[in-house]
C-alpha cells in the first residue's frame, strides 16, 4: 500500500525564504499541542534557531552536541562523513520532517540543501528536557522515531539483501509515501535529489540507476519527465519488483 502525504503546493516551491516566525509557526502546528501554555510555547521558541541554506550548500552542526532539526521549507539530505573523504547519504528530508543530527563520534555529519531550504535547529538535550513535561510532545517524538527506525530497517534490508532493481523500487515507493501526489491513477514524484544522490544512497552506480529507470520505463511501470519528474504508472507492479513478502501486500 502507498500512503500519499498531502503537501500544500506553496510548501513545495515557495518563492522566498520564510521568516523565523513563519518557520516556528509551522513547527508548532506540527509538533506542539494546541493546549500548550504560552509560557512553555515561548520556551520552545527560545530554543529554536533559524538556518537558511541555499541549494547545494551544507551546514555542519558540530557545536552544541546533538541537534533536533525541523525542515520548514525545501529539501535536504543528511550526510555522514568518514575518513578519506568518504561520504554516505543517511537520509532525505522534506517539509514538515523532524530529524536528528548526531554529534560527531566515529563520523561527522552535515545537512545539505537539495533545494533552497529553511530549517529550525534545537539543541537536543535542552529540547528533550523541556519536552519531558509535555506528554503530547513526547508522543510525537516517539511516533516520529518509530517511523524513522522503520525507514532505516527498510534501507538496511535493501542495501544488504536486495539487487539493484529491488533497491530502486523500494526507493521510489518510499518517495511516493513521503512526497507523492496522486495523478490520473498513478503517483507523481518531483524528486529534488540528483541521480548521483540516489545512487549513493542506494549503494549503486549512476549508470545502474539510469539503466534500471529505463527498464522500468520500458515496462510501463513508470514514466520519466525531465530530470526530476517520475510518474509511478502502476504502483502495484512496482511493489512486485521491490522484493517484499507477498503476505505483506
């Protein structure tokens, strides 16, 4: 099954950077319960910092420990940096997502903008200390963490046990769940990441990704439109190619 997340058109490609007030309002509506007192609401607001990233620029959050990040606008990727300039894309994020940037340990991390982006950052320790007294906020964080773990498990299985075709099918189905829009019985994707980003995320070469996309297009499972547009013409057929258990369908 594919769940289509409704995203307001203005959130996809807004024409200007948004203000701190606008970004925090989006965050509050997403995460904070309406019954929250004004005093606690203000304390969350004082923890937030607005960062604005132009496309193809990166932000390292090494100072201040682990960070909680809310993406108000744009699209980003979280990148882990290993030795000898070896990078790994950990995940892609879209408007409304809340995710964690770990503090440097065996690796360092950066947030890179796939499109012009506005993000709110919070020191994770301070945020969690404040959230500890708010059950609804903790419930949101728990549900968000559970969803993130599900996505990580899916990616781990794809990287460890699936072939190139299955990995790409899993990726496209995940994007459909997160940013897909229904269109004439299919699902429209406007992917902000490059073919290189996709290939690096899936542990494949660009040539392999292009070859598999061509194969799916020739089989009339998808249609490609320009550099970023993909229509899933037959989502059920794509699911058949993802290597899932048939009992889970």
